[in-house]
């Protein structure tokens, strides 16, 4: 997985923050995620649970969030949907922005464990966003063991993907515990009252004004393509054939039936967390000829195999999906730039090293697919389809998956929020109809793994987490010993 561009200093972060998420319209792919939420199963919140070494000063935390919403305009923007979905959803400054609504605090009762924090995070994630407000919420939890605290941050997936989220956090978190008195404090962005009808009118005007330029670009591209075809007709035809075959592979469902053990679905989510050292997991992957990401997937599949064996169910493969990042260094910050790759995961393979090799070969092939961004290519056409049909299609794409898993390189250096050091950063992705969504974010030298389970599919979450822990142990055992 590609690593997001991260700033070297606080000053560099402040300078770059204004450029994060500056697009005025959702991309067609983002619009699909936004509109698909008419089906409650397809809600798309991304939730982050930070464990802090101490409780931050509340007034300082409020001031930090006020500063962040001034620095990053998207934090004060809401979505305006043109009537009848005739145009792309647009971002507009919320004229009634209220930080008091978005940032809250609570105290959990003793003993103040991670399990209690995750239970609150579950309920936070399952609560739908107010679609009339900016699409983020934050909650400070005080009262954890040994004077610690937790910070829960929720943001809608249509705002950004995982790598874009890491970019955002790197811009807003400080490298120092002490306050930064000289950081810039821009004026709040001026509010605007954009109606659905005016949003559509603005888009129509922009399209008309840009039509001559777009037509010129289209003609130029067509002439260039015809020139290439005339010069190398065999290569052009071969490329088209390869793309067509790639498109069939990318859009086809994984060649594995869903697990009969995990067939049920609900609207109830359950969170769990695992962790290990970054160097240890990377070494385990390398020992088997793979990467840290390959080893992570092998951990999950080992846990699934054990869970099925506990219930006397034997499966060789199961359908899963993973994102493939399309983000390049010259891409603007924020937004969503990823494609989905689906596979028949080798869950029945008992040898963790062989699982790593099988996953590694698939990932290499998925990255090389000419039609990897198939959904991005067809998203503009899908947005012309009535919303009920979109949600039905989207649910069919994800509902047959037993697992979705993402791996996001995080911030490799210590960071602070209002003076409190972030010790762990557990990510929890949405659960769009699949049985389990797992996400890994590396934080400093620790791999933080967040697991979101559909409670109807995973009926014994504690057992499932134990099985994942055993899968993690067997993969880490592949790493060469560093003992004397």
C-alpha cells in the first residue's frame, strides 16, 4: 500500500492544511457512496479510536478543533444535493456550523477499560450522520485506567479514504506536547447559503462554460488515439482485448461461495482490537516472501479458519475484498483514490507461510490489472441510475463478501492532541453488507488493527477475536528470532 505524503514539520503541515479536500464537488465514486446510504446497511462512517497517555485539557482541545476547522475548510462544509440527483453533490460552508455539536466529552465509569471505550465507539459508529451538517464528529472519553483518556473521531467515507485521513491527521496533530503559540489562526470561512437548485444551476453553468475546452480535449485525445492505432494497429487491438479481459476479471464476483457459517446480516456492529510490532509483522511477511500487508491478510485468514473449525465447518476459500490505493504523490490531498480488488481468499490453507505467498501473488496481479479502477470508470454512468437501483447493485457487490480488509501506513512519529500523546490509533471501517471489516493502521512502531463484525454473522465475537489472536501469533512466529 502506498504511503501518504506527510509533512516534515508543524509549519509545513499548517501551510498544507488549506489544500486538503478542496474539491467543490464529490467525485462520481464518492457520490455513489453518499447516495447508496438510502439503504442503512450501506452507511459509510470511518471511526478512529485514539488511546491517549493522559486526559487533554478540555479548553485547549476545543481551541484545537476550532483552529482545525478554520485551517481545513472541508471541516465546516456540508453536502448539498442537487434536486433529483441531476448533478454531483457539492460541498458548501455550513451557515449554522456549531462546534459544540461536533465535539463532545463524556466520562466512562470504572474500571475504564478498552472494552468500554470500544462499546461506546460501536454506538458512535452505528449512529447515522446528520446529513444537514459537516460529516464528522469527535468525542473525548475521560476516566480510563491510570489517568488515561480516549478520543473517538468519526468521518464519512465520502469525505476521504484511509490514506487521505492519515494526511489530515498529520496536518492537525502536533509533534510537540507543548502549545504552539505562533501557529496561524485564519478567519473562519465565510458561510454560504447554497440551495439544491442553485447548486445544480452552478454546475450547469460550469459545464456550459467548459464545454468548448472539454470538446477540444476530447477531439485532441481522439486524434492522438487514432494516430496511435494507425501507427501500431496490432498493439492497439491487443491492448483493447487485454483491457476487456481485465474488466471481466475485476467486475466478476470472487470464485468462492460465501461461508454458510457467516450468512446472516444485521445492522449491529461489534468492535475488537489487536496489535503487534510493525517490525515483527514486516519480518514475518519477508520471511515468507511477502510484505507486511500480505502477512496481515494471512493473520486474518488464519483467524477465520480457526473460527470455522470451532463450529465444525470446513471451507477452503471465502470471498473477500481489499482496497488497492490509486493515490500518487502529485494527487491533491483528501478525497477518495482507491479501487477494490476481490479474491477467493485461501482461508483453508493451514500453513501461514503459504497463505502469505498466495496473498502476495494475488496482490501483485491485482495491482497490474489494466482495469483496476473499473468502478471509477463506470461510476459516472451509475450515478444516472435511480437511487433504489444503485443501492440494490451496491449491496449485491458487497453483501456476498465475508471479509473486507484494508491496510493503511500511518504516522511514523509520535503525535499529540491538545498536549496528550496518542499511544494507539485503532481504525474501524464501515460494514457495507459484509460479515467483517478489518483495518490496520501503523502508528509509530505499532500495527493497530481494528475489527468490525456484523453481530449476526459473527455470533461469538470474543471467540472470533481469540482466533484472530492465534492467527497473529502463528504468523509472527515466522519472523527470524532476534534472541541471543
